[in-house]
C-alpha cells in the first residue's frame, strides 16, 4: 500500500470534506499519511488529526516563510509538543528565498528546529526553495547527517541530489515528476537509488498530471508511482513496496519507535 510522506490535510482547502476523505484512504490503497506542520496553527491542527485517524501521523515544525512571527514561547511549545504521541518528525523546516530574503532569521530558526530534532532523536523534513547551497551548508555546519531526514519535494539538480544523498538523506518525489517541463527532476529520479526515495503529495498543492490545477490528495499518488516506474524501468508495485518501506524506516512507523 502507498505511504504519503508529506501532506497538509489541515489546510482550509479540505474544510468541506476532510473527514470523509481521510476515512476512505485505507480502503483505496493508502496505508499511512504523515501530516506536516508549516505554521504554529497547522502544527496544532496536525496534533488533532493524528488523534482522530490511526493511520495519520504528524510532523511539527515551522516553514521558513512563517518564522518571522515566531517567539521564544513558540519555540518552547515546539520543544515540548514534539514528544506527543504519533509525532514522527520535525518539519517542515528549512530555507526559502523565493518570496523572502530574511536569510539570517530563516537560518536561525532552521538551526533551532534542527536542535529540537536532535534532542528528540527524530528526523527532519526539509523545505528548500531557491536556496540549495545555503541549505546544504547550514545542514553540513549543523551535522544534519547525524539527524537524518528527507528533502521534501526535491527540485534541484542531480549534482545537488548527490550531496544530500551523501549526507544520508531521503529525497521526496511528488507530482512535479509528471509535469512536461520536469526534465531535471526526471534525471534525478533516474540517477538516484530507489532505497533513498519516498513519495509525497504535498497536498493540496502540486497535483500531478492529468489532474494538474485541481486540489491534490493522496489518491493521486498512483500517477507519481507510474511515472517513477516508467523512468526506473520497474513495476509500479515495486515502486510502492520500496518507497513505503523507505518511509517506514525514515519515520519509524511499524518499526521499534512507533510499533
């Protein structure tokens, strides 16, 4: 069954049918979902979701676009809340220079949230946009290889992929791989070993072809699976099996920590 390693079902795009949608997941081939925090409010919503649905796990962290509003009180809340049941990672955290250039503040909170993960012995979910080298250098300086985790929605070159893979990180592959202009990502998928790949929706965003432009959800992941299978010249069943096992290893679900 499919493991969606990165979703945002707390998003307002799901307000009308969230419960109904999530209740159908396991009957339609989705075994596990990790709902990922991006702001303080979404972290709190994530805690509520993981309580209600046995196959939904959570990650708590604040997206780089949201860190300008963070306080010491927020930091202490994150440090404490990361130990709540079924919280399996710190994220999404990282650097995003696309809209904001508050680099120093983004780096500060990236490092602080990595410290939370290190202390809690949890992996990190990294968001990196238009910030490849800085992301890598901050990770390297903070010994992120000792923490482990995933570069979510990987969008950089094969050369950058090699650097993150050498640090022991997984790469998250989602709907973008199905886009016609995704040649660079296709090359990364072709190059990277299957044992470092996980799949994700980032829903409600980044809906794969042929549904691009509509709201995304975990039921669209077979399109991602099929594209990866085509690139790697293996069966869709193999893609599902390998990436699901990778995700369970990454998050400790079905393993010792979260049995």
